[in-house]
């Protein structure tokens, strides 16, 4: 019978429409290492056996402003190479593509299809280099040659763009920044300053800042806004790829509106590099009021004992990318059974005192209540004070686990919660009211990896019918206050104990919801609003929240369970 079943499976695979086949694959690889690992290994083996051909420049770029099928196919194959953990193998293909531009003498217009494709390629280089960083390769001469070869190709392309009449804006600034960063990490002896396109100093419009009344809270030595810009969407091309110029414009507008704090991590693609470059272009007085909250995430065992130099080097690495001080460094640790994290936290707190020009405050990321409390007690005993100021956790109307114990621990030790997932990837919006449950793995639904994750969270919390009832309740509150449904969901989080700020994910340079999000500061939910929303979100006796806590464990535990089973750590 096994043979018969396999034959029928093969028949099914052979006849399924491609969209449904891709949906099935997404479902299978989401189950963890048991299915994900052989899937990736199979693809890697196929690429080793049958590497793609290098396409002729004239077929890649048959004319000005034309996106050819050959070009789309070539880029799709290249993405597959670095996505299946063969980043070094992708570098010759990336270099060939960029060198084909001057060879084909192709041009593009500002808003044409081709320039959008080139922006996506810029993001592809960022992702390929990020995959290289995360593979922790040996700094061999061959690897140095691959990196310098791609840099040379990009340099030739820049000369071509600048030599035209009129010149074309160089479209690969992000790629060059990311390549110089990996050179600095792997080959510091060859480190050079990034020859970025020089732009005038950025200036803020004071008129915009005066339009908004921003709620603030104290985090370490700073007063920060209660909405943070979140750059985790830079960790994947699934949200699109903005140009360096559009990303800079988006950050400038957010800062002009008073959203002066941004959350990122070293594994969110080139997020730190983008923010460091942006902040470096601001006038000194403004730069000091624009805050960087980044992360140091340790996902696997490290050498012991913990030396001060090891921790200090990690801090300096983030400062280098950010072009200056880290206002908040958030620490994530992979395994509580290994208590070396306590030594690292002690060293980090000491560094805030010995090197305040490098880092101002230390926070945690996805720590559970027990280990937040343990960390605070350890730091008090070792340093004489709590020393840490925050914990970043998932917190939303369908994931209120922080209310079970976390908020009490944070209040006891004076910590603030920075929350993510508070929009459930966009599910907490009018768009999903009165809509059927989506097939999250079907390509035509155009759901992002983030939405797939939060759809699972919704179903862990209740049924899709329960979720529709929650959206109905939020919609009524939104109508009552003249706000959006998303504003109400955000306001509910901001009115919870110990919450300092909500982190709002931004598709940087792609779409902008700054003005809508700022309306949350014009809203205050009254007792009736909170009670009626709590009845659905938490349950009559908070039974929904307790059941979710029992099912998933405390804050952040779901990520520790996936460390060995998945490579999707973008939300950490």
C-alpha cells in the first residue's frame, strides 16, 4: 500500500496547479526542521548538479526601460541560490547581472518598471550578503575575491551611470553599504570607508512636528515617543524593496512627525546600515534627538568564560554600523539552561557606565517573566542596581500573555515593555472585517510571512469567528471615537500597565502609515471601551489569555522552541 500511496502522491504533484503546489510546500516547510531541512538540501543538490547559465547582457536588457522574461528568470534563479544557503555561489551571478548594465548600455526612467526591478535587485544583494554573514564563513582569499569582485562590478556600474548625459541615479547604494559591512566583519584589514553618494545635510521641517502631539515616556536617560518605527520588514524581500533614497525620505518624514525612535537588529538585513547612514546626515543637534534601539541576539553556544572584550566588541560592532551611539541595546539569549547570559548582562550594564559614548541603556528581548526577574535580581546583587530598562515582547489583543505575569514583574523592577505584533501583521484592521478566513499559504492571497505567523496566533487564541467578533467590537469603538480600528487596537496596548511603546513595522520606502498611526495619540479608551474589548479579547474571566499562556508558555518561549527548527528569526 505504501507504494500505491507514493504513486498517487506523485500523480497529485504532477497535476496540481503551481499556485496550490507552492501553497502545499509552504505548509510543509513551516512544520520545522524535519521537513524544512530536506527541502533546502534537495534544492542545494540540484543547483550543485545543474548550476544556472549566465544570461547574455542583451537578453537581460534588450532595450531601455524594458523588463525582459530572461531578466526575471535569471533573478529568480539567483534568489533561489542564496535563499537555499549558498550565498557565496550567488555572488558571481549578482556580479554578472550588474556588469551587464553597462555592457548593454541600458537606460531607465525614474518611475519605470526597470528602475523598480533594479531596486529589488539592490535588496537581493543585501539579502545575499546577509545570508553570507549568518553562515559565519572562514575569511578565505577566495571569499575576499568574490566580495571585491562584486564591489568592482558595482563600481563599474556607478561609473557608467554617472558618465551618461544626463547621468542616471546609481540604484545600488544599499548593496555597496552591505558589502563594505561584511568586509569590515570578515576582513577588517581591508576595511575602507563606503564611497556613498554624497548628499547635502538633511534638514527637518519644523511645521510638521508642530502638527502632532506625541506621547512620550522615559527609557533610560531619554524621553522617547510611545510609537517606535520598526524595521524588521527589512529582514525579508517579502515586503518589497525600497531604494536608498525612498528609505531615507521615509525615515526623515517619520522623524519630522516626532517618531524619533527606531527599533532594528543586526540580522534585519541592512537596517542598522540604513539608519546609521540616515542619522549621520542629520545636523548634530537633531542627530542627538534621534534614537537607535537595536539588538544583540545570541542563537547558539558561545565561548566561555565571558570576557569583557567579547561583550565590548559586540557593542562596538553595532555602533560602527549605526555610525555612533546605541541608545538602547536589547539582548536576546537562546537557552536559559546556559546561564552565561547573566554574565553578559552584567558586562553590558558595566559598559553603559564605562563607555556611555557607545551605549546608553540595556534592555531584554523576548525574555519570559521568570528570567526577567532572575536577571534583575542578579544585576542588583552584582552591580547594585537593576541596570536594564526594558523587555521587548509580543503583545496584542490576541496575545495578551504579558498580562499574566510580565507586567507585574516589569512594574516591580521599573522596566518598560516595548511591544511588537500589536497589529497582528495587519489583521487588526478594517480590511479583515467581515472577511472569510484566508488560506495563508495560497500565493494569490499575497500574505506576508508575518501574516502567516499571526494567523496562527489568532487560531491559537480562538476561532476566526471569535476574531470577527473582536473586529466588530473594535470597529464600534473606532466609530465612537472617530478613529481607525487599528488605532483602537494600538491604544488598548498603550493603556496596559508597564507598556512604554508600541513598535510599528514599516515597509520602509514602500508604503507609509505615519499620519494614520499618529492619530492614536488623539484617542483615549474609556472604562466601558476597555471592559467590552477585554470581554472578547481576554475572555469573561481572562480564560482566553490563560489558555494561550498554558498552550504557548510565557513571552518569547515560542522563539526558543523554534531556534533549532527554523531560520525565520526576523521578529526577534
